[in-house]
C-alpha cells in the first residue's frame, strides 16, 4: 500500500532537484565571462516508481511515480570540436610564428625603398660611370669611395640585423620550450588533483575546464594528441568521468610528453629540449637547430609555433645542410657580397690609380679571404679598403701605368659589372649562382615576398577556421545568459510548485489527523 507520506517525499525530491538545478544555473551565470569555462547542467531522471521490481503489486493500477532524481552535474562539451580546434590552433601557431619572423625580415631588407641595397647599388653604378667619364676628377673618385662604403655598410646592416633577429628567435624558442614543459607540468598536476576526486564517484568539472584550457594553449605551441585514460585501479569513477590525460606529440613514433600508467594512473613527464648542431643546449642556441629531443623526434614530425620558430631560425636537415629562412637569406647575402666584391677586386687589380705606376690593390676588403669559404660571413665583414678611403687616387680607372689622367678603360669595366652575368665572372663562385647582380638580388627579395605573402595568407585562412570552430564550440559549451535566465525561471517555478504541493499534502494530512474521528464529540 502506498505510504500516507508518499506525496511529501515526491514533492521534497522535486524541491531538492530544482534547487540543485538553480544553483548550477547560478554557477553558469557567474562564469559567463570566465575564459575556458564550460557550462554545466544537472542530469535529471525519474526516480524508481512504486512498486519497484520484485515487490508484490499493491492494490493500485500500475506503478506509481515517485518524482525526480537529480543525477550528476555534467559539462556540456563536444570532444570532436576540441580535437578540431586544437588541430587548427596548431596550424595558426605555426603560420603566425612564421609570418611574424618573415615580416621582421621584410622590414630589414626594406625593398623597394631609397635606403635599400638596390637603390644604393644603383647610386654606386652611377658613381662609377661618372668616374669613367671624368677619371681625372678627384671629386668623382671620392664619390665612388663613399658610395662603395655605403654598399658595404648596407651589406653589414642587413647581415647584422638578420643575425640579431635570428638570435632573438633562438631566445624565443627557448622560452617556447620552457612554456611547453611548464604547461605539461601543470596538466600533470591537474591530473593528480582529478585522480583524487574521480575515484569517489564525483566529477571535478572546474578542474576539467582548467586542464582543457591548458591543452588548448599547448596546441598553439606544438601539435599534441590527447588520450584520456581511466586506470584499472581507479576506485569507482562514474561512467561520465573523463579520466587522466596522456599527452604525446603527433608523429609516427609517438614521443610522449606526459605518460600515464594504465593500471595505477602514475604519471611521468618527459621534458622537451632543443639541441644545436654543436651540441649546445638552449639557451642560448649557437648554430642551427640539430634536433628536438623527446624520444626520437625529427623536425618534420611536429608543427605549431615551435616549428615556425625553428624554420625561421634554421636547422640542419637529414643531408646535413642548413635550412631555414634566416640562415638561407644570410647565406645568399654572403654569396652575393663575395661574388660582387671578388669580381670587382679582380677587375680593379688589373688597373692603375691616378698617376700610379704600380697596379692597384683591392677595392673591397673581405677580411683577407680569396676563395669562397662558407664559414666566413662576407656580408658582415665587407668594407672598402682603408687605402681607398684614405686616398681615392688609388681607385683604378686606367689600364696603363703612369700619367693616366684620361684613362678610363678599367672604370668602364667596373661600371659594366652591373650587367655582367655570374657565369662570366673570372673568380670561382658557388655553383648555384646565376644571372646578374640585380637579377640575383631581385630573386632573393622576390622569394622573401612570396614566402611572407604565403605565410600571411595561410595565417588569415587558418584564423577563419579557428574562429569558426571556436564559434561552434562556444555554441555548445559556452554560457548563454538568455538560456540560463530561462532555466532560472523554469527551476524557480518548478521549485515553487513542489513547495505548493507540500502545502496541499500538509493540509490533507492535517484534515486526516486532526479532522477525522471527531463526530459526536
């Protein structure tokens, strides 16, 4: 038989459940603007009806409902959107890093402009032509020396500026690696906190949010795969418990940043590190990146901001060749400076200065180097020879010694170097050089422009995808104040109705207890 107080218990359950729903709604509203917060809801379910399974059927037609039962408080989150967001966020971190590095290189090269190498070289060629027309004019010779020094200083400025940015990229790499290791360490700590709650049948939703937010941050630095593990010796977690996060780099050999034991839940962090080609560990990096250490990680096996920094800073590929935007640009500058200065010196040394009987010396000083040496930074050391600066009459214009006030054969040859193809140079050059000075330099700037434009375009495109996925994710997990206010009113009315139900049943019981059996008194 149904209990006399059955209705009170049903209404009490209703009040308790609606109160819990109201409190959860208040928690959502309070965190509407909290970064990384996932809205929560109470999972309501009907309580077991009366009579339950295995009980003798009372004298009622069918089972009688016993009200509502408040289940767990769960996050509303779509794991597929998390995976999609982190994948796109990794690409955004990569292209953003690459775009920023190339933008700095474009600012240094500064072409086309009045202060760029192309314009300075144009002035230098013009000064040589003017000297060829007036070889006896000391002023014309002084201009050649001054313009030549401007050319050398422009090479120096380009190389030193690129080298400075390259060092900054190396420092930024070190900071990024430290951030990666710090974030993984924080995830590990959150794993331990979560492991102290889940085995007891509770859901630490706010800890879940903090951990997912850290994974989102990590995904912009390096591409990671997240695996949720529930250890076999883990108490009695709810079926909806997320478990502990295991973090590994997305690659074939599965190098793990954070390992979780599938039996005990014990964790171990494997720190990421970067090693330069000379074996020096960052910071500071010396030379180009040789390897990224976490197990057997190769430079092609990951993405994110770290890869963008490495590709800009420079690395040693499988063929032991130096690759990367900055070292490649600096190498091209070295080759260009060497080729130009060496051929210029070769022609210059075949002539004679003004009223000079001895053959002219070098016009440009390359630090004493004669043959091309990859270890020498020609763009950094090039300068006009001191003897030229001190006495511009040492500039060769004539091809015969003695009184050469009107000799200009060598001067014309020097001016014509502008149109001379590298294959026609008399000095040995690196094999990959072709075209004229202007053509080679224009190709360098063109390649830089294409790479920068490509990085910017890809960054913009990926940003659209990231924003789209984030919008979809927020539409699922974000807090809508309009929806929460609607829920608040719904829970409030349900709570009031349950309270009214208790009042009605109380009045019924009062009538039974105090009003029945008093006839005839």
